[in-house]
C-alpha cells in the first residue's frame, strides 16, 4: 500500500512541507487549499477583549485565541511542493501569492453579498484550469447563520463543495488540502463522496477539524439509516 492510500480520507497533524515530501509527483488530482495570507488577520481585526466576546456579539464564532498563524505567508518551497504533487490546483487567496503561480484565466470569485463592509466584498482563488472566470454568490451573513465559525478565516462548506463541482473530478479522484484549518475541505469532500487528504499543523485546529468531520459523518450515517 502506498503512502497516499494509507492516508486516504484522514486529517493529518503536522507541517505540510514535511509531509508532502512523502507524496509522489502528480499523485493528487486536485490541490484545494487556503494558505495563510501573511496579513496577521486575527490581530488586525480583533483585540483580546473583542476576541473573548465574539460569540456574544452575534458573530457566530466560538472563543477565538489570538494566534500567529497568519503573520507570514508560506515560502516558495511550499508552493513548489504543492504544484509538484498535484495535477490541478485551486488556491484561495491566490492574489497574495501571484509570484509563485502562473497566469490563469480560470479564477474563482466568492461574492460575499455585502458592500461597504469593513471586510472585503469577496475573495479570489487562483486555479490551474484554462476556463472562464466563475463567481459563487453566497452571503457572509448566511454562513454565520448556518455554520459555527471554528477558525477566523473559515470558508463556507458550500463554497468548497462548489469548487469540487467546478473541478469535475472523477469518482476515484483524490483532493489535498495542505492548510486544513477547521477541516472544511474534509467535510465538503465527505459530503460530495470525494477522497481527501488534509493536513493541519495547529493541534487545536486539528482536533476541531477531526471533531467536525466525525459529526458530519455521523449526520450522514443517520440520514442514510433513516431514509
């Protein structure tokens, strides 16, 4: 059994740069990930008092610990490895890493459905696909109503499911998320019956992601049992 087969449909705790060295060239069908942008998002947005009271303020977030995961961008070495192991890529925040990526017309846009808000109106994903730019409309407020925010930059499950659908993957395709965060890619892949390998180096987010995936699996099993 290969390393990829042994780790299929798991969330791995560790630094993806080290772990990717175990992955053969082009053995991953789709890299779908959201790396740190290097903008120190949490510190930029919230001081300690606000972070302790986000849930009370109606943000739909659990308590947020001020961490430094977003102080620096991943280096070129990370991107070299991600591109080496994967056949195609969807990289959220691609506009922050443009010097590591080739030109592409197949950008994805998440339209957050609000304007003149303190946060961005939308977000961009660079893709390796030679296709027209596509836009996904999904209100930020709707995400807050439908999901508990376990991570400060957590993408909606529906957005990641949309990415998987746009990728037009084969049934046995494998999806890799090198910066798994709270495990949204794993949940979206599970919901779409896609194989995945996810990697997260923060032990707190890793534990949360495993718990979220287990809940999603239990909910689906309950639905199947009752159908």
